[in-house]
């Protein structure tokens, strides 16, 4: 194990010495859910979301990006504008852990090795995998926990803006919607040993969730020799 750690560290510093540039930092914001239970507002954070972000800047216009974000997902029918949901009065509170990887594109060049203040909007997309609790609703609307969890894959669609605030720190603000290939995050479609239980809502519409928050990253590495791709 000791030799493995030394090998990984040597690879890391070798990459840094060959003039690459990296960013590592934190994400802090809020989350909201859009599905068959709760409100359907697109941007309405109602619980906290915290995470870590790593970026590998491949050019002044694009970066590879990986993130790990933990959040609560909360849905309450009584906060909906739909009278049918208000009358039903279901609600849930579920944990979610998301791993996301993809590419970030800036609208304008964002070269941190040139002087002066830089501000640019950016887009991010890729793929996500979100681990969530499994549960369903009893006849009286009570939550019945399945004591299991599942992974929901999805596509992130993020729009943000970022700026360097010092020589090494970058502050950003972003809104990121996640379209998932699952309809199980809110317990509306039981599966596995519980798939014979009653489903609720629209079974032809998958779940969404949205992260709204700030990123703060620290950049390090020597002046890069950017690749032409």
C-alpha cells in the first residue's frame, strides 16, 4: 500500500511538472425536486447541498470536471400549486449522493495565467449517478421504507458564471438541472420485491432534481501547454 501511494503521488507531481493546471474546491448551495410528489417549481432550493469538485483545464475554453455532491431531496404536496396534490398531501425526505463527470465549456477564454479580472459564463454537461433511498407510500400516504437503495443515472444540464477573485481562487455560481432515467426518487414507482405496490403520479414522466449554489476552487499547476481539442 505504501508503494502504491508513493507511485500515485509521483504520477500526480509528474503531471503537474509537465505544465498542466488543475482546480479543486467545494460546492455549497441548495436542492429541489421535480417529480410526482411536491411542488413543481423549477428553481426553488429548499434543502442544503454540499460537495467537492475537481477540474482539469484542457484549454482556456473547456475542462474535464468531476464532482461529488450530497443533498436531501424533499417533496411536500401541500407546497404545490396543484389542488389534487394539496388534497393528497403526500411528502417525503430522502438522502441523495451524486457522482457527476463531464465537460465544462466557457463562453469566452478563461486563461488563469494572464493578468487581470476574468469573468465568463459556462455550460456543464456529462453523466450523473445518484444513490437514493427506496421507499413507497402506504394506503394512508405514510412512507414505507424498503431498507434498500438504488442508483439513478441521469444527464446534468448546468449554466453558471465564474470569476477569479485572487491569483489562485475562482468563485462561481451555477444552476444545474438533472434529468434522471428513473421515476423512483420520490417513491412513486416501487420496484424489486415491492413492485406489486401501487404506483402514483405519471409513470411516463421521469424525475428531475436541481442544484443551485456556489463553487469555490483553488487552482494550481504551472503554465499549461493547451492541447488543440
